C-alpha cells in the first residue's frame, strides 16, 4: 500500500477512525499520520477489554 500525502491534497479534509489495522491505537496513528488529515480516536471499554490510555501515556 502506498501512502498518499494527504495534507491538503483535496479541497476538503480527509479523515478516518483510529482502528484501521489490527493493533493498538499508537501503531494505527503512526500508520495513518501521513495518509489522512484527521484521525478520530476509537476507544472501547467493557468488562473483558479496554483500550483506554493509562496514566503512562
């Protein structure tokens, strides 16, 4: 997959959610940072799973 230099490549802003590749939030943001103008973080929390950032981030 080739990266598209999206920074103002369109007459509108181009964005996506933070869950594109099956990984944690930070690797997804690293993957997307040069491909889109906006990344909306998708956070989950349940009794079995949570991807909410901890205090160490």
